[in-house]
């Protein structure tokens, strides 16, 4: 893996939370926390039935450099492609596959927006 494969620019976003004035919290809109270069690798797509409708789901593997920011990603985050505005819902936490802490990978999907 070389840095030349990191051709995409992704905005990693997380939902904000605020106080509702009654001691609870209100989940807000997504906001960009950081931007990083990434490699987006398409995987075999699937079709699922959700609410009696056939819906295509395209999974991707997103590979980024390992850093303190990228190691904090989990399924509550999403990635927004800076060039195409495609939204990738992160469905698995980052995994350090090479065990050298150089790059991490995560599974993401398009076609279904999760409200985690």
C-alpha cells in the first residue's frame, strides 16, 4: 500500500449533541470533524428488502492512514466525499489489518442512511 492510492478526499462527520433545556440531550445535524485522504474500494453489492421495498446497498472498504482522529471513528460517524458529495455510512469500526498501525480499514455503505 502506497500513499498514491489515497486518491479520494473524505470529510468525516459526526452528529452534534446539545442540551434540550430539560436535562436531556438532542441529537443535531452532522458536522465535519476532520478531512483526510482515503482509498475507496468497491465491494460486491447486495439487495435487501426494507419495509417491503427492494433496496440496493453498495458496500465499500475505506482505507485511511492511521492517526488519533481516524482511530476514533465508529458506526456513529459518516464520510462525505468532498468531490462527488457521496455519503458513506460507516458500518464497522476501523481495523488495523497490517498490525503496523500505518493504515486502517473500515466497511461503509451507500444506498442506506443509518440513524445511529
